[in-house]
C-alpha cells in the first residue's frame, strides 16, 4: 500500500499546513490533541488487554469491542503522529505516496468503524429479540467472520480513492490546508478532470454510511417493537440500558462525520480553521470517549478493568518501607502476587507525562533560542537569556533527580 502507481509527480512533496490561520498557536493546540490521543490509546489498549486476559469476556460483545478498539487505535495513529510533528517540529512535508497511503488507512478505518457499529446493532437486536438463541446465532467464530467482512469492505471501496488520484498529475502549490491528507483537499490539487474522483468519494461515503445507518435504524426499530411488547417496566429499562452505550457511541460518531464531509464540499462560508478543528475532533474524541462509555455502562467489563486497576493485593514480607515516605515502587515491592501491571503502568505513565512535558519545554526553548539568535545586540541577547535563568535553574533541580530516582527504584 505504501507505493502507488504515481505519475511524474512521484518525486514531489505535499505541504500540510496544520490549521490555517492558527500556525502561531500550534504548540498550544497540540496539548489537547496529544492528550486526547494518549488517553484514547490507554483506554483502547486497556480494553484489548483486559478482554485478552479474561476468559469470561471472550464473548461476541467483547470481541466486537476489541475490534472497535483496534480500529480506533489504527485510525487515530494514521494521522496523529504526523499532526504532532507539524505542531511541535514544523515538519510539514509528506510525499505523495505517503499522503495517499495515509488517506487509505484513514478512510478504511472510518468505514471499518461504521461496519462494527452495524454489527453491534445486530448484536443488541439478537440479545433483546432472540435472547434464547443468542449464543447459537452469534458465536465467536461468526463474529470473526463478520469482522473479516467489515475489513474487506473498506479495502474494496476505499482503495479506488488513492488509485484514482495517483493517475493524475498534481499542479497548483502542493499545499494542503489541513493536518492530514483529506481526500477532497488532495482532489482540489489534481490537474485535469477530477469529476470521477470527486463523485466517487461523495457517493461512496454516503452510500456506505447511508446503508449502515439504514441497517442500524432497522435493528433499533425491531428492538423498540420487541420492548413495547414487554409488560414489565423494569424489563423495559433493562433492555434499553443494554443499548445505551451503543447509542452514545453512534451519536458521537455519525453527526460529526456528516458535518465534516458536507462542509468540505458545500460549506464555503465556514472558516477553514473551524472546519479543520472539528474534523480532527471527530477523529480523536470518539476513540478517547468510547472506552470510557463502555467501561461505565458495561458492568462486567467495568468489574474486570477494576480488577487490574484497583485490585486489592495482600502485602507480604516485613512491611518495612526503606524510605521517608510511601514511594510507589517501594510499596509495590512489598505486594504479594503478580505486580506486573502496577510496575508497567507506573513506569509508562511517569515517562509519558514527563516526556510530553519535557518535549513541550524543549520546543519552547528551541523557539526562544531561534528568536534570540535573530537579535543583533549582545545586550539584548543577555537580557533575553537572563529572563529564562530562574526557570532553567528550577528545571535542573527538578527533572534530573526525578528521573534518577524513578529509574533507580525500577531497575535497582
């Protein structure tokens, strides 16, 4: 997939601008986006880890959750590393082949996400309307087959998008006013007749998503009909509660998708930076929120996650902490049983959070040094650097001891 049959534009490079008009604020804008991305990764990897470890969760519903989590990790990872490179390091270049590859994985992941939501709607329909036959209709093997169909469909329908574009030479200025290679943004740079590419993208999006929404609406119509036949109010409530998480996920997925797709084609009056920010929120917020929704609304999953994150382990050894305070690793070492999760989580969280902070600090000082070097006066140099002295001293007294203490406690 990385290499398409490109025209003479193969050696050329596109420039991703990030968010037009807000270039000066890219570093600050990166903070919420990187936070959403990291939280999304942690949440989805947690689901994959917990479901993989717990045999009792090897059921159709949780297998679908795993497929959804994997899809969301893949989709956000196809755009966020490059977007953060633009925000932090001003690395805006991307090859034509890289751009078309990113486009393929982005839209394939989006379409796969929709296919999983359809399968989840069918899962809820069978669970409510045919509960006695649920285990025979939706077996794990059948879920795997449905997952493969959901994977093959986006490959077949999305692959023509980059292939059609690869046949065109690219003219204009090769500047894409976006954080990633959006289909319509790339189409507008192609020379020649782009009617087929433009129409295929629009029709494919609305036919496939429209079909998925029709199937979901049909499933819920049958669910509502089955619920209305139940006389007990408690049974009503219980049946509806099983659908709440799925409905919430759909509400934060489909409306932003349609808004983003339509505004890019017909929303000339909307400011570009508004459209781009909303388009990216649509891609990073659902992967962050979906694990939280399913973790809160699904009791069995919530309990299993709690088993690994909040479990009460017994303490053995002599209960003596060789420290002046309750340091995390010193306490972990006194625990009985498997403490792998505690060890890894503490280490990863420390270095993710501190690593992000140090990256932003280094970026800030890189920009400061660049500005200072442009000043011709040595006195102005000295004055500018003096304003940073106190902050740099505080950092030198804070971060090295922290990193030394953390590493020695983990690897002594």
